[in-house]
C-alpha cells in the first residue's frame, strides 16, 4: 500500500512539473509523456501509437521526467506557484471568515481591521512569490 501511495505522489509531482515545464520538452517526448502519464496509456500502447518499442518509450519517458525535474531544480517555478496558491487560498479563507462574521454581527471595527490586515499580509506573501519569478 505504501509503495502505491508513493507511486501516486511521484506521478502527481511529475504531472505538475509537466504542466509548468512541458512546453520545454521536444514535441515527441511531450507526446509520449502526455500519453503515458495523462492519458494513462501503457508503455506498449504508447509505443504502438508512435511506432516505437516499449523499451524506447520507457527510456524517453524516463528522460522526460528527469528533464522536468532538472528544470524545477534550476528554476523552482512549480514550488513558487504552489506557495503562491497556498497564500491566496489562505487569503480567500480569511475573506470568507470576515464575510461570515460580519453577516452575523460578530466583528467590531478593531476585529475587522485585524482581519483585513491579516488578509493583506497573506496577499503580500503571494505577491512576493510573483516578484521572484
């Protein structure tokens, strides 16, 4: 069970890297990667689709994954986008809380100021992530 979970995490991570850096791969490698990881073709099916051996597809997909990981190691864009997404999600949750508490009459002006300041900091965190891209 643990191996299966780790494999799912690995595939998920590669798909995120493909979303960020996939256009940097050569067209044929990109197509193999997409068929194998996104469309869930077997290596043999990808090979049949593209007129290659199963082993050839395996090596190309493996190289594509290594390239994607190399791009992330050098550029770190997927990590930065993830951090920005998290900061913006926190800001959105803060906004929801403010609206709910305001509608229920639970916020005095000082509490509203504090909540808005917190939201401003969460948004600044996300924007700081954009500056480093």
